[in-house]
C-alpha cells in the first residue's frame, strides 16, 4: 500500500514538473509584434500595437481572469478559458464599453500567440509571443 501511494505521489510530481510553460498556470507577459487592421471586407492594413492603441506588451493572468498593461490602467476581463491541442484559448467581451468580442490563442509549448478582436464593421488580428515575467 505504501508503494502505491509513493508511486502516485511521484507521478503527480512528474506531471507538475512537465506542465507546459504557457498553460495559464502562471501570469505571462505577451508582446504584440504585428497587427492586421481590417475596417472593410476588401482591405486590411499591417500595423503595430500602437496602430490600434494597445500597449506593446500585456500581462495575461488566467488565474485572476484579467489582461492588463495599458498605461491608462484599462483591463480586459477573461470570460472563458479553454485548453486543447497544446493550446491555451482565452475569450472575452467588452459589452459595456465597445461591444467587442476577442479571442487569444497561446501555443503552450512555445508561447507563440495570436488573437482577434471583432466589432461591428471591422476588427483586427494580432500576432506575438508570450514569456514568463
């Protein structure tokens, strides 16, 4: 019986040690490296985080369901979290202010990040990478 408990404890320790580094278990700093802004169906414009009035880096805190980093103190509430296929998937909505919906997907092994913000009449895609702070 003691051997079974020992093996179970060992397996738990090994699984914790091999958890993906970008699985949302710890806050991450995500840098926005490129943005594609689409205001009409036929054209998109390449830009940076500054193009869409975003900070160049944001802190993603899945445990507290919060994305922050704007100099103004503005935050975005994470309303849904999912994991699958080696990816962390986050979703949020800004119903009170702008009526936007957004999604962010982070590759758990590498930290590669992509996201989209959608609103009436347009939206944008963003690409970047997340790192442990």
